C-alpha cells in the first residue's frame, strides 16, 4: 500500500529526503508520519502531520527535520538536515487512511538511513 524511497548512506551533517506514496486503494488519508527503529531499540515516532497540515516532531529532530505532504499525490515527505550518527535507523512511514472496508493504519516496508561520523 505504501512505497518508500530516499534512504541511504550520508556523512554527519548531510541531508536526505524520504518519500512515501500511498497506493490508489487508499482513497482518503488523515494523519501521515514517520517512525524509526535503530538496532536494539523500540520503534519511535519521529514526525507526524495531520490532515490539515499541522506537523509535530519528537524533540531530538526539532529544527533539523521537516515533514510535509502532497495531498494530490497521497505522499508524505521527511526532509532530514544536519543528520547525526544517532539518526541511523530504519525509517517507516505510516498513514491513517481509508480503503473500501474502512479506516486503518498502513505501514511502509521501511528504508534504511545510515549516518557515518
């Protein structure tokens, strides 16, 4: 249902932009966002954006990451600047969306972000 792209390897201080596009079977979307999970750690919320476009961020990424969405494309983005080694994780997008059977939460397959020191 969700296709992610944009992960990779970058040096500390660099930037990456993640994208996540929802498939056509999801015909209405409310909130969208990103989680991440580093090895040995629990999955943590990174950023969310409401249907009205209001963003929220976890404290560790405030001022460095920007979440945005393109409703016409059913796509959510995460612009990551000033990356740090501790940002290294698998990043997962999610959407709270509606299909013919009702509303649910859908997840992307994850994309690896590795920040070298």
